[in-house]
C-alpha cells in the first residue's frame, strides 16, 4: 500500500486556475482529476492519465463521492494501477459545487489494481471502518496534515 499525503502549494497542480474557471462542477472535477492523474503518472504510480481521469469522472457521475464536509473520496480499480494507493490532497483552493451542492477542499483518492493483495484489501477495510466514525471523517475533512497522516498510517487504531 502506497500512501501519499500532500498539501497543494498554490497553483502547483494547475488546479487553482483550471478548476476555478471551468463552467460546471463536472468540468471542474474533470480538470482536477486530470491534474492529479498527471501528477501520479509523473511519480510512476499510474499508467494512463486519460483512462483513470475518465474512470474517476464516470464514478462521480454515477453518485457523489463526497463523504464529509469538504472531503471527497473518489476511487477506481483497474489495470491502469499497479499497486494500491491512497492519495490525500489538501487543495489550496476548494472546488465549488463538487457534486452540485458541496464545496470540496480535501480529496482522498483510493486506487486499487485489478488484482489487489489480501493485505492491501484488509488495510483498506480497516481504514474505511475507522472512517465510519464522525471524528475521523471530521479530521480528514478539516484537520491538519499531521492529523491526516496519523489516521492514514496508523493501522487498526
């Protein structure tokens, strides 16, 4: 399981400009997904920016992944991912009307390969069980990077 936790310096992903100038929530989301996917591809984590960005957008269109105030949890599984990845990004500027209603300033992207290991699946199961608690979701949505790091890297606590 690879865990990446980043705070976007102003404009580093190009999200600030591309997401805020888009005319709809869906266009803003797509711009954000493309920026994130390019970043992940530059780190050798994914194979195809286009395939993953389209997959993430299709998943979002089927139902919002907003799980708490200011927090979205987009996710995808497929052959374009080589290993399980949790990518937490605190945006320098929120995406307004992510799903037509909610402003999102934190993204917890979960990527799963076509055939994940049992160990990775157990880690994700335990993490999502912890995320069922209001306190954990509040910290992921509004807490410090230190809080987030502790939640994502502390197994079973």
